[in-house]
């Protein structure tokens, strides 16, 4: 990787105006082999040349100085000038941003080791690679991607070489000395480590188009590790689907923030080997799982920034994706991937908050909105919940007349919040149903609904803490199609942490004050499919002493929220056979779902459940075989 003497100048757009990144590389025998500056494009060229002369000159007394032969006796002996294409000296009293683009050479005179003068070629805005990094803990069989930041070129313009560090033994003065060399092993931006790489370090070199300089990444921090011996897990998968059948998977991958902290390792996951929880290796094992499942649509939950960065390789392997972070300061979010050779995104992806102020939530049934506006405890809890859902409309390229409306979410977790999960699921399905009707009205094909996610809604009573208890209401809404007013889970609506108590009292507007727009009908006075708005009674505005905006009196503080909720659109759970999808030492239940539009989709095959003996082999999950505290839930599907 020989680097030739040259001057590279790149124009940057900084907040303070145009600036120039100036990199001067001198012959290798010079005491100062290179100099880098970041200067304003409006600065006079003479100032920049003087800066370089000072750099090349001797250091002041008292500072370390290099006494190499090429160091000038004084800065006055060094002179610089810029030449144009005709070899003429260019003026130095003009702005550097005007002179450098027309410069061909920088002439340097007065270096002791180089009599006379020499010219360095000047390259204006050359293709360059500013940074290069890669996965820090590669695993055999899991592809890794070379990540670079390019300037004045694209990644597609670059070429790549992967290298492995190989230890060698050599003789030196009769003694055996250990040495290490880097050996080229592959070309291309992506590389899949092999068994030969196990125990070694890797790096890559990126070559931008000429005259750009190549850049070598730092080696990965951890030696390449072997893949887990988990072939038995993938024998539980059905045979790979053939179009028009497609594969879905939902997978809570356990955010690093919840697994790798000291508190997590000493508390909830104290039974785990620390290596099992180590973020760099666990991220690769998650990708290992995703690639073995090889689904056409992948819904992931608890994805944080570190995991998302490692998943960039999925784009190179053929999946498009969106990512939606939870509301507030949450460290994780949801990611949705789809195979671009099978599905094409139509329109824009969308995000739906399932927590926050009532007027920010997706389409609510008017009756539900009216009840929520009067139930302070539930309204307060919803105000602090950070749940989001994400969704896309996908055209099936194998069945062009068919489209999927796919949503992915991770509902609120708290064990006392059964009613919140029920409300979140109902409002999400109401909004998805509304979008489905609108999409089908365009005459461009049928739309089938798919909901992937960790619903945190227990479907059974497998765990010892749940024996004798009915499934949670959010699951029963899907199973039974309706939740009644006297459902036992409405008892949870009395729950509200003290710190979530509303601190704001909404003022009641006087008759002379400006009217408040109704949050239910958005001032229309009527609600589609319902009729007169029950909140504003058809006025479209809230004025006078509207009880719905007043703080609930203390006498009603123990009033339950009791609603009858119907399933907005028929859904089926094709994985009813799964007893457990999360297995920790304190909690074992089924929480993860691939819900299908029962009028438009049919499950063809599912993944067999791993045995409880396998899940508990190392006490609980995560383990050496399972990188998350959840297992992936898989289903193969076809259109009806």
C-alpha cells in the first residue's frame, strides 16, 4: 500500500461556511512526512502557505525536535509556491478557495535533504475514504460488512481487500522470534469468516478511485470465534418456502442495555455466563439466527443502536428495512426487514405512537376516546408509555395482485398493565383496519394484514406464577374477538405509579375564552362510522364547563375503566402450539406473535418449539445456544 507524495484538498461544507481539508504528504525521508490542516476557503492563500512553512521549519527551543537531515536550518530557507497548468506561479493574495481548484503543483524549495526544489501534484476534491470500521467480534459463517465514509465518491466506486493476521516464526541472529503478517484473503465489501479465520484478527483495505488514497481499517478487537454448535435448532424449521409461500418471523433480540449492564448481569441474568451476555458476540449470534431462519419478512423488537449497526450487513444480503425508536429516552426500538427480491415497498413507511397524550394517539374508537378522556389513571399511564408501532405496505412481486400491510410493535411491559396492552392493541388494529380499507379503495389489489411483535400478552399459564390465571385480555381479544366490560383485566385500570400522576390541571375555559378544538372529531362534529361526536356532542369544539377536560374528583379515583372492545379485523394466531417464547429464571410464557389476516392469509407451516429441556439446559435464556431471552417465532404463509 505505497502512498505517493501529493497534496489533497477537499472542499467541505461546515456550519461556519465553506472550509478546506488540506493534506500534504512529503517524501518519506522528510522529518515531517505529512501535514494536515482544516482552513476556511475564504482565507488568503499566503496565510495557508505560511502555516505550512512553519510546520516544516525547526521547532522552538525546549520542544522535542527531529534532527533528520531534511530539516531546514530556518523557516526562512523554505519557500512555497503554487503553479497552474501552464507552470506559472499563482497569486497568493487571493482566497485559497479560488486558487486551489486551479492549482496543478505545489513547489517546495529549501529542504536540506533535497537540493533545489521539487513539485507535489495537487488534487482538488479527490475521491477519498475518511473512516473505515468493521464488526469488532466476527463469527465464523456470519457475513461482516466493511463500513466506510466516502467523500467525492461512493462505496460502489471503491474496491476492497480483506486481510487476516497470521502469526509466523522467523530466525533472527540465531534465535526464533515470533512475527505476524497480514495476508490477503478475499475481495469485496462483504466477507464471511471461515474456519481458517478462527482465532485470528481481520481487517480490510478500501481503495477509492484514483487518485484517491486507500485506507486500512483497524483490526477487529476480538479474535474470530466459532459459530455455536446449534444445527439441531434449525432442524425444527419447516422446509424453505417456495413462492408464492413466504416466511415471517418475529424476534425480540434483547437490547444490550437490558442485558450487558452490571445491574442486569448481577440481577435478572445472574445465572448467565458473562460471555453469553457480551454485546459484541451476542450481536453476531443474533444475525446468525436471522440468517438461518432466512425469512422474507423479519420483525425485530428491542433493537438498539449497536445491534442496528451490525445489522447493516442484511442490506447487502438483500433485505430492505426501517427502524423506529421508542418514544422518549428509551434505548431501543423496532426494526422491520423485507426481502427486496420478493416484496416492494409501496408509499412511505409509517410510525404510530401507542403512548402519549390522547390527541397524539392513532385512530381511537370514539367511545374509547370518550372513556379515556374521563379516566385520569389510565390517561396518566398512557401519557408516560413509550410504545411505538411501525408499518409498511408491501407489494408481493410473486403475486402482483396481492399486497401486505405489515406492522411490528413491542407493547408495554408492566405486569400490572394488562389493560394498557389491551388498549394499545385495539387502537393499533383500529388504525390498521382504517388504512387497509383506504388502500383497498384504490383498486390496486387486495391488502392482507400482518401483525408481528412482542405483545407482552400471556396466552397461557405455563409459568409457575400464572397457574390458574386466564390468558391476558390482549391475547383473548384476538382469540375470542371481544372483551366485555366485566373482564377481570379491567381491574388493572386502578394501577398508576405515583410518579406518573398528572401534574397538570387543564383549565376550564370561560365563555369569553377561545374555544378548544375537540380531540375526538377534530372539530368536525361527527365521527365516521359513529355519527355525532360523543365528546363535544356535535359542536366540534369544547367550551364552557366541559366535564371531559376537568380533573376527575377524588371520589371517582377508584372507578374502573370498563369497556366492551371488539376485534376490529379478524386475526389468527398460527403458533397456538407454542407454550413459551420467553424463558428466564423468573418468567416463562408465550408473549411473541405472528398474527395473520384470517380472511386473506393462511399458515402453511410453523417452526417446531424447542423442548423445555433445551431452554433450561443452562438454567434459562440467554444461553450458549440462544442469544436472547426470547426465541424467534416463525410461520410460512400463503395468500387465499
